[in-house]
C-alpha cells in the first residue's frame, strides 16, 4: 500500500467569529490521500474547499487534530516552519495563472527561486526549467514575455513553474475555471500526465462536474463543514 501524501485525523478549523455571522467550522474526522494519488475537492462556494487547501498548504495553522503533509505533521509548526515546508514540498497552480509581465517564460518558471531564498537557483534548476518548457511544447518560446504568449501557452508556463521545484504534491485551485470544455480537458490531461509521469500527488479543487468525473477519488468538503460560510 502506498504511503500517505496527506493524512488528517480529527482535524478541525474555525475562522474567528464575525459579528452577526453564523460560525464556520471545518471538521475532517479522517482523510487520507495516498502518495501519487489524484484527489478532487468539491462543493458549493463557501463550503470550505479553499480552507482545506490552505490548511494542507500550511497557509492556515492547524490548531485541532492532526494533519500530516508530505511526511510532516503541521500542527505546532511556526509560520516560518510551515512556509519552509511549503517551499520544499508543494507546487501550486492557480485559477488565473498569474505570471510576471516583465519576465520571459523561462524566468517566470524560475520565479519561485527568486522569491524564496531557501531554494537554490543553480545550473540544474535552469536546466530543469528549460526541459520542462520543452516538454510542454514551449522550447522555442522561452524568451517570450506573457503578452506574446497565448492563453494556453501562459497556462503551460504556470504549470511548469509549479513543477520546477520538484514538489511531492501539486495543489490546483480551480485550474479550469472559465475555460471551455475542450480547453478544460486539455489542461487537466496535461496536469494529470505530468503528475503521473513524476509520481506526484495531485490535489485539485473544482465545482465542475465534468472535472470531477475524471477523478475516482473525490471529497465533498461541504459534508464536513458546519454552519456559516468560509470567507
């Protein structure tokens, strides 16, 4: 049996109570994601999907229960320790694929190394970034800036950026939102293929039934949230 990439036990999280708002609490009695697995989180807006993703990412602190991510128990870690773990172990694909406008495709892929002094921007990292862009069909566009790339090409640059640090887990937050069915399917196939080839765990947030139908392992986050709505 594969070791767990993510494991939660009696996990609870509550946002501070706001005046006149009902309380919101996320409660996961037990949840396991196998290493190399693909899991989709789904549910209506405000049900806590992004809250759970942020707990896994270490953006939000674990205050009750246990949450182990890529072999590290997150409860009790300081902000700096969670950040270091996030840099070392996780890659991120965001809904709007944000790229830095004045950087070319290659430098956008390498941008995490400039943001995080814990990462070493050496020749091996540059080689890895160049190879990733080539694998994604952008080998001849490494020096083009985002405005000179199509939407699909910008998406592929963002996916390469998520993988260049060699994470154990890729977190994707609504990566197909606003895309037509053909483009959505292409993005998902690309993500799935890259993660499968590298043995990476993929945790994806979506509310699109067409996306969810591609995943055998899904978690309805709203079933574990009580009262109110996540901010």
